[in-house]
C-alpha cells in the first residue's frame, strides 16, 4: 500500500476510531447518569481532566505556534467551547437521561445534515440548483430533516422485548412518551450546537492549525463554563464527590478519551477533509452503541429509532453523493480551464514554461472545492 493511499484512508480510520471511543463513552455516561450523577459535574470533571492531559502535550509539540494566538482566536475558542463542549454536552446528557444510549446516538445521525445547513451562511458549502449535485444536496437535507422528525415524534414498538426487558418496558410505559419528547428536544438542541461546533472549529483550524493547543484551550474554557453553571444550578457540595470506581473511571475515560483525544483527532480531520466529512461518520456511533446498549444496559430498541435512523442515513448519503458529484464537476471544470490556457506557441493546452499556479482540486465528497487559476 503506497503512501498516497495510506494518507487517503487515514481520516477514515481516524473517524471510525473516534466514533468507537465515543460509543464507549456514551454507554459509560448512561450508567453513571442512571446512578444520579449531575450532568454539569460530569462535563466539569471531564473537561478539567482533558485540559490537564492535553496541556503538557501541547507545550511539548506546539509551543512555538502559540505566538500566532490572537484575541479573536481566543474568543472564537471560547464560543467554540460554549457550543461544542459545554452546552452541546449538557443538552446531550439531559436527552440521554430521558431516553436511551441507542436512541440518543440515533439522533446524532442528523448532525451531518444540520452541519450542511449551518455551513451554508458561512460559505463553507454552496448549492447550485441548476446541477444534479445541488439538487441531491437539497434532497438529502430534506430527507434527513424528515428522518429526524420520525425519530422525535414516533417511538413505535420495541423490537427487542424478551423477558429480561419486561420490567424496564413496563416502567417506561408509565411516563415514557413525555420523557421521550422532552429528551428528543434536548437531543435536537445538542445536535444543532454540535453541528455549529464543526463549522466554527473548521474556521478556527484554518487560522490556528494546532490541534492539541486548540483542544486544550477549548477544554479549559468548557471546564470553567461548566463549573460556573453547575454552581448556579446546584450548590450542593456533596454532588462534587465521585462515588465508586464506575464514576471515577467513567469521568477519567470521558476526560482523556471522550473530550481530549477525540476532539484532537476530529480537529485534525476537520482540517484534512472539512466539517461535513467529519460529521458524516456520526451513524457509526449508533451502530457501536446498539451492541453495547443491548448487551450491557439491557435497553430496548424501538421501531421508530430504526426507521428514523434509516431515513436520516439515507438523506445523509444522498447529501454526500451530491458533494462527491459537485467535486467531480469542479475537477472537470478546472481541467477544462487549464487546457484552454494558451501556451507559449499560441496553442491551447498546458505549458510548463508559463509557471501558472495550478488550481487545487480535492475530489472528496466533504470538501468544498475552489477552482480558480488565481489560487495556488
């Protein structure tokens, strides 16, 4: 396997690893939430641990790049932490408490679609309805939104309902519908903020391409924000004491892996392939969690979750196909432009003596491709 092929597949394997790690993270957090651990306390501890873990690494590898850190970037990282770490995690954890790990991860499937919608005003994405690619992107977005509505409004019958699930099913039936709707609203809010983080962090990464430092600063801001919110919401000091090995190990794992390494890898993938590509791997969290959820947490899997997930994933991949088609169209247009440039003999074609900057074309479904002979 040559180096170019390895480089091409690195982001893919990186995002698969990230989603597996996040799936384990979600299952652990569901268990400690069921034991009564505070949402904001989880975020505060995990972001504090993430900060402590990443600062030495950032100092060792990236301290020379700290000179490029400006006030505008610091403010950008502050809002990135608020949306992508503090509030998104809080909304997600509340939604996780009211629903199940599998369902909450099914809702995350809408993140690529919402990311595409959020990226449009920032001109990180474009739509040309005169082309098939533009129509596919719009169609995929609409299908994804429809799937999210199915997830939120239709629960359906449990597909797994053996004797060991009976007690949980009966208990949830007493107040399940109301909790499911409330949990869905929180999950949708968290997914929207998570999508916004992909867009904001992608822009920050273009100006400050230091993943460890960026994630360490983001984790620090999130830890401070979460601690302040936690003290405002609940001033009971006893809540800050971790009880038992499960809470301690879950918080440490969430801090080092869930909020530390995963954010670093995602920031790198954002720089390599863009926000939509990075968020497109979200459905794999649901696949991994479903296995853990059924075998370890004994949660039911409902028909609504399956149908909604299928619709959302279908819409997402129609959207990604549109992006891939758009990249191919842009590449062909760039090749056409280069061929039409007159060479030194007055003939159309390429001429190495012209020393013209070549256009950058990345035939990837998640990267906005700019075709212009004015850009290197």
